[in-house]
C-alpha cells in the first residue's frame, strides 16, 4: 500500500507550495501540486488606463518584476499597433538579460545548490585540495588555499555557535548527498560570493529603470532619456558603467557558475534519468532584435515539442482561441459556463470560489478542487516551460549557438542527449542558457552604443499614446520568456479602459493541477518514479521541484484594497495571507 507524504511549505522558492506524494516500494507512484495562495490581481486592473497597467501587474511578484512589466507594455502596444524605437528594444533586452543573469545565479546557489551541496561536510574538507580543484576547472582569481581556509573558518564559526543562520534546516548528512567535502567547500564559498555579486548586477535596472525591484517601463518605449553629456541623464559615464556590470556578470557566469555546475553535475549523473516529466515543451521566444513582430529574429526561438521529439517544432499562436486555454476543474475558481470548459485568456475569468478544507488538514481532497492555480493547456496538451524547454526548442530548431553549447555539455559529462529530459537536464539547461544570455546581452549593449554614437538617441514613440486615437475596442497579447518560462498577458481594451486582463505565467503551466482528462502538469508528472530513500527526509522531491525554480507568487495572487485578511493559514505558527 502506498504511503502519502506531505511537503508543506516547500522552502527556498517564491510563494507557498504544497506537494503531496504517494510512495510505494521506495518510489513515487502519484503526486499532487497545490498552491495555497490566492489569485486575483487581474481584477485590480479592470477599468484602469491600459498605459498604467504594467505598474500594477509588475507587482505580481517581487522576484520576476521586470518580465511582467515587459509582457504588459507589449500587450498594450500589440493592441494599439505601437512600434517602439530600436534603442528602447535594446534597453528592454539589456534589462531582461541582467535579470536572467541575476535570477539564474541566485537560483543555482541560493535556492537549488543546497539540494546537492552538504554545507556541514565542507568542515572536513582539505582547503589545499579544494584550491587544486578550483584552479583545474576555472581561472577565477579567488582560488588560493588561504581563501578556502578562511571560508572554512567562517562556516565553522556558524556551526560552533549553534546558529547556522542561512544554512539551517538543510538535509546535511543525507545518504543521497554525494559530493566529496572539498567540492562541498567550493560550492559554499561560491554561494557566499554570489551573495555579494548579485547586489551589483541589479544596478543595470536602476540606471535604465530608476530602481530595483520594479523598474520603470513605458508603453511606446522606455522612460529613460539618453544624453551622453548631461550629468542628470543616461550619460556616457552611466553607459560605460552598464557595460562594466554586464562584463563582470559574464565573467562570474563563465568562471564560477558554469564550472561549478559541471563539477557538481558530474557526481549526480544518475539524476539524468530522474524527473523526466510530461515530455512536452514550449517556448514563446524572446529577445527580439528586429522588432517584436519579427519572431524569426528572436534570440530565443519559439515553438512546441511533443513527446520529446526534438526533430519537430510546432508553432505557437497566442491569438488562436483553440490553442491556449485555461481550465478550473481542479482549481478553487469557477467559470460561468461550467468548470470543465477551457477559456482562452481574452475570455478568461477570475472568479474565486474556495470550497476546500480549512487548514490545518492532513491531506488534500484531490477528487475535488485542490489548488489556487488554474490549469492551462496548449491544444489540449500539458506543457513544461522554462530553461529546459527553451534550450530544447533552440537545439531542435538547429540553432548553432544552442547546438554548440548543448553538445559541449553532453560531451563534458559523457551523457546521452536523453539525459536532458530530467531533473539534471533542467538544472543544466538553466546554466547553459545563462551563458548564452550573457553573450547576447553584451551584443545588445554594443548595438545600443553604436546607435547612440551614430546619433540615434530615441527611446520612446508617442504615436497612438493619445486615447482619442484608439479604436473603440482592441485586443492585444504581450509575451516574453521569463527566467522561469513562457509568460503572456492578454488585454481587452474598450473605450480607452481595460475591460479584461489575464496573465498565464510559467508556474501556472508547470505547477497546475490535473485537467478534465486527468492529465498531470509538469510538477506532478516529473515526480513520478522518483526514488525516495527516506520518506521522513524527502530530499529527492525537493531536488526535482527546485529544478523548475517555482514562483507561486506569479501563479496566484490576491489583493484587498481595505487591507483585510483574506484567509489565515496555520502551519507551525500562524501566518496571514
């Protein structure tokens, strides 16, 4: 008989996620993913000026901030036929590229690495051997024996004090932790370095967007003026500083992140056969280089892969009402036409109807509604989105940049291409695409600088920003590839106001409950057949879920303008939502 275990809350993610898994004979035979947060932010923007919506929906999340703004302004620009200047396109790309560099490094070291790196084990490491390993895989300057000795002393102070701080509550000593102490010390040292570096790269957002998180955007372009001689604007000094920040980020990725990723992966190659999931992958495409309407020139290609067949790439049409639809049959919402009906986002509804058990409860009633996440489908298929999907679509499209970097990684690890369809592949793909994005972001920066040197300083297009010029009704869709996967916002504009607004975000695709046909989404499917050594210490579940980099705040959200508590959840201590 299967034993059901509960992981709630899943930590080191954004938001609140509950996983229930049934284990039989040491393997997961069934799994359920439930968000215990509530969604409703789309209701807030109804009736508002579409040009202001980006500022509201950007607050969907404090981690994915810039991508929601980009999706929103693109949706309005699409609805109204606004084309932004080339410089604005490059600045948006640079800001999104900086986000990728920051987000993926933070995910690897601060959210996911501790699933593989045993912090306490590093205390028994030989710093001289760690130094030798570090110098053998990278030219990063901080690799001396003295440096790693000092890091080891810092960790020992944590342990001796009995207060592990950021390293508390890990699965230290778990039988499935495989790294030797010296590699563990290397990982912990770079964990601490990444904490310092990540504070710097976000300065790119403050220069172009005024602040971070939630930098400023503008329908029609960007709200930053370039004047190379003006000390109060985006001048030559600030532009040079952006270039230096991007180069420093590229160096950290190439000399720290990627070598660590490959070194750690070499000890966990068995995870190239665990966490396969549904086998369907989708990328909307992103990083336009010749206008948002020209998908052929996106750096991230667009397309869908079905049943792990990378030789066939299917196109995605966000406007076709039969392609992307959302269901609520297992979600705590209701549709006026019935819960088994799928709605295209332009016709989407956000009607909350919570009829589930009141926490605390032992298990979800999965025969009924069990999550605050809707269930999206592409032509009836569940999809995995995110770094692995993007890398596979790029690889399957024959893009030489993707082919080169993927084949090199497979060769280095001596694993077959099928190892990509796994928890290990998901984690590796994130690092590989970070290197590509770091390269591209330098290209965007150089293009911007060339345009400015040639006398083009345009950052915004005011055409059609006047509501008097708008049609009585217009529909638009803005899509992007957020670090966590495919993101799109759909807007309906009537009489100059937002009549309907829907977001379908990466974690909605990945973490959603079953659809009317009973098909699992990515999280639930990826857990099937995962071996669990000790149900009381379900490290293996955390590894696979973390490989997606969950962001539940994006997938679900609710705001009460009067500041009232919407619900109260009791775990070990009371907290309010």
